[in-house]
C-alpha cells in the first residue's frame, strides 16, 4: 500500500521515541507472549442472546479474561447485570462495538452504556453499503472524526474496525481505508485491525502494521484456511507469530479472538483459538 500518513512512517528517531514511551515499553516487556487474551462476543452471539450470564461464565471458564461486546442484542440488555457478572468472573471489557447510527442518534446513551460496562474505548464496527461511495464516505469521515473528539471529551477512546471492503472499494482510485487514515486525526481515531479481513482483501499484514505504527488499538484474531474461509486460530494458515513480533512498533493493547462464522456449539471453536494463542510464542 502507498499510504501517506501523518507522523506514522517512523524513522530511526521516531521508532526510538516510541520504544521509550511507557506504553511501548510495556508492550515490549510483554513481547513473546500475549498477557491477556480477549474474545469478541459476536463470535458466540447466538449463545449470548439466549443467556448472556451463562455465556460469560462459559467464556471465563475457557480462560478468557477480556471480552469485547458486539452483537447478540447486548445493547438492549441490563448493563449493570452484565457488569456485575463480569466482576464476579474476573472479566474486563476494554472496548465494545457501537454502530454508526447509534453514535449519531444516541451518543449520550452509548457513552453511558460503555462506562457502565467498564469500557475505555468505543469501536465503530461496520459501515453499510450506502456509505461506500465517494460522497457518502467523505461525509461519514467528518462524523467519525467528530465521534473521536466527542468520545475523548467524555473520557473514552475511539477506534474503527475494518472488513475487506475498506481496502477493495476505491472511489477515485483511493481505497476507503486510505481515505479514513488520511482524513481522521490519529490521536482521535485508532484502528482495530481485523487481520483476517485485511489479508482477505490482499493486504500484506506486516507492511500494513508498519504503516500504522502506534495507531493500532487492537487486533481481531481469526485464522484463514487455504481456501480463504474463516476458521479458529490454529486451524488455518496465518502466521500470527510473525505478525505479533511487530508489537514493539505496533503497540497493540488487546488481542481479541473473533470468528464471525464459528460453528455451533461455539465453545469448542473459541477454546481452540484460546489454547493456540496461549501457547503462541513470538
């Protein structure tokens, strides 16, 4: 990718400054092993929608210590009950997914929900088809930048989660992803990098990570079979060790397992991913 990102292409001096920061130093100390493995609850959305408390108990029993809320109707649930359940199980919620329309129309309620669940970061998870053209995307980016500023004022971080279309849709010859990265303030809008979807779109994950050094909030970790279908971590071909070795410059804080297409009964799938990541060294 040919990306023109303000202050993102680090020279030797910039890399040294990043490594010297307390945040980066923490990431370097943790290198070689993921300290705390998370789960995007969209993976188990059918279980969660039916019985959120029991699902959180099952997730914690597997060994996960972080969860990211998304899907399963969590936004309409009793958030105090979810929070007390997490507290009881030793789970934390560093971030959660909130849709574009909700941030437009229910901003205050979205902030209150995030804070009740203990989240420090709001992630915009998806943009529907009507925004994927030059004019609509440009207008949406103004709002996305504004969301970042408003959330910062409310004491929360903000990140954008990619799929494949951001890389493959190119109005006027420039991908939606490149437009987003250029137009949005890197201090206000971080990236939740879904590694599967980036690779699916033909991106070199290591080159992409280097170009986004210091701007990636978290990874979504899911594996890819030889036929490019989605699978649990360890059941596919992605070299996660090689990718995670870059964390000294990437500075990623959270590693969330996600499998949009996890097969029922779901728990074996997330167990396989957890065990693979727990054993991974890089």
